[in-house]
């Protein structure tokens, strides 16, 4: 078994009732926080005033993988690093939604979006950013640049202007 760096997190999601006349429910990820034993293991409603409902979903594990190091680097170098959260809604009860998984990889989030998954992002705080930076610094190695052949060695009809 490979020992991977990991952290346990909890996701806070918000549900808004009838945000407009076309939607009955709107969901969004509001925050990702460090998981605490006091949170328990079951989802917990933090606030519900009939219009807005915030629910805490504890017990989500985020692992870092060496082969995702480029994705971590891209997230960190974006200028505004984020948590990426995939979430799903219930087809039978559209008033229910839950987070499925959490990642810090820009590439992984791109694959999820290509697969038509719902992905929200929220800002990454300083402590997990430093943890991710240390991992990316250790494992990310940029691809070596390919040498371009001088234009004089390319036939004239294949040269770019």
C-alpha cells in the first residue's frame, strides 16, 4: 500500500429555494474546511431559514497523487488557487444535493468538466496552499522544451510566415 499525503475536509453547500422563476432550487459550494471530529460523520444542517439552507458534509478525504503534480502546479500558479468540488443532485428529489469528491488538481477538474460533471471551486486558504506547494515543489518536473528546427532546415513551402 502506497502512503500518500492526505487531509480530511468537510464541504459546506448552500441550497437556495426558488432563486428565480425558472429554477426551483440552486446549489453551490460555499466553503471547504478542515474536518473536525466534532462534525461527526453525517451531513448536518447549519442553517435553514426556508429560503437558504447551508449543510456541512464531513468526512471527505483528499489525497495527493504524484501523477497529478502538474495539475497541482497549474492550480497554484493560476494566481488564485482553489479547491475543486464535484457535486451531484438527486434525480428523484431535486431539493437534495451533496459533494461527491474534492481535488486540488486543475487537470482533474478539467477532466470532470469534460465529463459534464458539476464542479464548483472555492478559494484555497494559506495553510493547505503551503502543504500543496511543498508537494508540487517535490514532485512536479516540467516537460523539457523541444528544440525547434531552424527555419533554414525546413522546406520553403512548410515555413510559417
